């Protein structure tokens, strides 16, 4: 019934539940922590403007790809550590 009244909220609720399940049961929990860190760092909030529609693809295509990159090529590492 809630899906008929407020479908956007149903989608947001399902996305938050899926994120929680990934964080709890993932074998790569450090990647989940790093993903959450960068989402917070870039101030992405699912209830802010168009973020609710773009959050899933942005997290998947940009944030997760950056977090799972080879540790020698990660852009957030200091230049001395890239050698």
C-alpha cells in the first residue's frame, strides 16, 4: 500500500536495506567501510535533490571502482607511497 502512496520512499528504503545487508554480510567489509567513507566525504545524501535517482549508479560506477582499485594506483595515496 505504501508503494502506491510514496513510491520514491519505498525505493529509498530498499536501497538502505540492501546497503545494510552488504555491510553486514560482505566478505570485503573494508571495501564497504571505504565506500561509506567516500560517500560521506563527497556529501552524497540520498534524500537530497536528484541524489535519490543517481546514488546507485554513482556508488557502483565511481565510488566502488575507486575503492577496489589496486592499492598502488589509488589516487588518494601520497605520491611517495605510489613507488
